[in-house]
C-alpha cells in the first residue's frame, strides 16, 4: 500500500487471532504494516485471512506468559520481516472470566490473570526491545481497560491487572524514551469481542449497564479501537509517550 502511514513498518499483535486483537492486526495491515499475529491458538489461520486480503502477515503460536515464547516471537518478526517497529500488547485474560465477589476469587485464577495481563506485557516488551533498538526506535501500545479507572465490581483481579498495565506503561515510557521507543496505552470500554460474545455472564451482566453509561449510547465493537491504536503506532504520535487514551464512547472522562 503506497502512501500508507505504516508502510515499511513491522508490527506484532499479541492475542491477534480473534476479538479486539484481530481488528487491530487488520487495521495495522490496512495502514501498510507487515503484521505478525502471536496467539495461543489460531495465529496462522488469522494471518492467512490478512494475507488473502493482500496484506503482508504471518502467525506464530505463543503464550505471552512464557519468556521463551516471547523471545521466539520477537525472533520470528526478525526472521520473517527483518525487524520490528510496533508491538501491540493486546493478549489478556478477560472474556473467559466469570464475574465473582472479591472474597470468592480463586487464587490460581488471580495468579494467571496477573501472569498473562501484567507479566506477559512486560515479557513481550522486553523481548521486543533489542530489535526496536537496532531499528533506532519503536512504538509499544498496551491494552489496559476503562476498569482501571472505574474500579468495576466482581473482577478485582482483572481490574488490578489493568491498573498495573497503566502504571507499567508509564514506567516503561520513562525508561525507553532514550531508545526512541514510545509506550502508550489504549483503555477500552466494554467491547463486543469474539470472547465476550461467547460469555453469557458478561453479556447478561455488563452489556446493558455499559451501554446506558455511555454518552455515545451504542454497543462498542473491536473496530472502535483501531484508530486509537494505529494513531499511537504511527507517525502522528511521535512525541507522545506514557499516555493512556480511554476509548469507551464517553463512559469515563480521563
Ligand atoms: N472485550 C472487552 O470488553 C475489553 C475491555 C477492555 C479491555 N479489553 C482487553 O482487550 C484485550 C483483548 O480482549 P478481547 O475481548 O478481544 O478477548 P478475546 O477473548 O476475544 O480474544 C483474546 C485473544 O487473546 C488470546 N490470548 C489469550 N491469552 C493469551 C496468551 N497467554 N498468550 C497469547 N494469546 C492469548 C486468545 O487466544 C484470543 O485470541 C484483552 O487484553 C482485554 O483485557 C477487553
């Protein structure tokens, strides 16, 4: 795609095989980036969909909570596309969770949520940094959540994990600026992703209250997040770092 804002750039989208991640991978590809989709499952099939639409894309199976897998993921971007410029840390545990009172939350589930959402973000950033440094800089976008600001009930572990993602974004921004790497976060509101649509507890308990709580009173879809993520990943955001942009139809004013 000539004249595309991300032409010549290489992007990784974690959790990019489905849901919000696939919409982000498609949006980056449509703006000219070569995209490596990294996911626990379905990465190659999702990349094949992008390739069939004429984009440069590849898939790699990876668990973001595994140090070895995140290193292999960054190496794949280098081997397949010659480097890495953009990392979108989208993989996260949310849509499979069952809302529960704080005192009923399972400790093993707590640990896995923190492991994937927080430590997974850290591991992916650490794996990406050397290749971004070799390219003279890069863009990291984390996916936090509006819940970090609102403190929603019945998912205390998830809310805590997304608060940590906002803080980690700021901490990494302070350290990575000297490498020419910006680090920003997009905080979505309740989004009808593939995973959410399969979770009756979320659809029954969260969909209507979320819609009523928005200034723009309609359902939020994965496509609603593409502009914000591609902005942080692109040339217009070159002097912006450490920021979190809430994209939720005007539910929370950050
Ligand atoms: N859907 C929402 O309402 C909402 C709101 C705010 C933030 N978010 C965040 O957006 C991100 C995507 O959520 P979604 O609703 O699209 O979910 P989803 O379940 O539709 O898709 C998540 C994808 O991530 C993959 N994944 C999960 N764990 C992984 C791991 N350890 N390593 C690699 N890949 C993994 C899954 O296989 C899946 O393809 C998550 O970080 C979530 O917390 C979602």
